[in-house]
């Protein structure tokens, strides 16, 4: 696969260039994204971190979904969810308002469905973007493939996950910060 692409502009172009549908399978219990470090810390104190840190993503999602594109995610969660997943769930209504469709799937069910144990984006059922992280959960970049066998395998994973996941409108666990 080679070295991961680390250019944030290249990652953004994936979202600006897909034509119909983007799907993400999220399986990690934590994500080390620098823009989220401080809001996550604030969330853990029980305070509202606001959403200024999320606005660039929300603006991108609004722009792309306004063009008629679909953006879907399945988040694999534990019971109870990790602190980070509770943090994500606390801002999910903003993602949904920006046009994303986000669903949740219990980790035990994901295992039964033989879903991948790594995060990926699937664009237009033609391109898979694998997300790469360090051992301490820091995002380091992505790599892509258009190999038909790999794309098919990830389309099948998407379909198994999507049809069995629960829409966010019925979240699987409370989203409040721990006191």
C-alpha cells in the first residue's frame, strides 16, 4: 500500500470529488485528532465544548450533501460506550443537521458480522480509503485502492453493517459526559 498520504487537502478532495455516496465504518474506541483534543478535554469536565472545532467538517458536509450526495457512517460501539464515543455522540445531532446519516452498531454484532477491525471510507462503491493511526490513536493519514476485489469486499461490509445498524435517532446509550 505504500506510505499513507498525510496531506489534509488530499483528504478533503476525496469528499469534494465523489459523485453519489460516501460511507464510513468507524470501529475505533478513540480518535486522536488534534482539533478535537481540547474540546474532548472540556467534554470530560462536564462542560459544553461548543462546535467551533467541528465547523470546517460540518460546512463541507453541508456543501456536499446540498449537491445531492449521501454521506453515511456506521459507528461500532461498546456498551457502555467509551468516553470518546460519548463525546462523538454528543455532537452527532450537528453532523445529522449537516446532512450525514449516522447509525450505531454494537461491537458484538459487528464481530458476528465479520466486519473489518479498521476504519475505512468507501466512495461511490469504487474507491476505498483506509485510515491509518498510530498505536496511541493519532491519525497519520490514509491510503486508497480501486482494486475491484477490495472494493467489493468493503461494499459487502458496508451493506452488512448498514442494514443492521440503529439510526442515531434511537441512540444505544446516553450521551452525557461523566460527572
